[in-house]
C-alpha cells in the first residue's frame, strides 16, 4: 500500500495538484488540507510534515500516541488522555506546541533520538 501512496503523491506533484514549493507559504490548516488530498496522507502525516519538514513551531498532533503518552506521564494521569484533553492541556503551550511535543516525546525514552 505504501508504494501506491508514494506513487499517488508523485503523480499529484507531477500533475501540479500538490504544489510543494507553495506549502511553506500556507497556514498549517491549508497545508493539512492540501496534503490530505493525497491517498495515504492523513492529518497525522501532514502534522509530522509541518513539524519536521516545514519547521512549524505551533503544531500539536493530538492524535499522536507518543504525545498522548508523554502528556499522561507528565501530568501523572491514570489513563491515556483523549485527544480533546491533550488539546485542552496544550493550549497554554502556544505558540510553541511543537517544541512542547518534542519534549514530551523525549520524556519517553524510546523517542530519545528526536530533536
């Protein structure tokens, strides 16, 4: 399936449907909407692109399991927080929610090579 997704992405770029050079000028939501047109690219993938490729500092990928586990650990929560709770907690980290996400990922030893 991943090969099909990569081919679809390449086709969309080649046909001018996905304008890679324009992404850096778009808002975060515009980038997400633009990229999720491609088969196999969902919101999470687009958010990772925003953080790691575009260097956006205020992205909070609330559905990311590592982030949710990091929030659970940092806030001593008994259960894994729902994305809505991560969103609520993460509001205070704006405009540096990506940075907070990196630190929360790093708080989980298996993600110690991030950042």
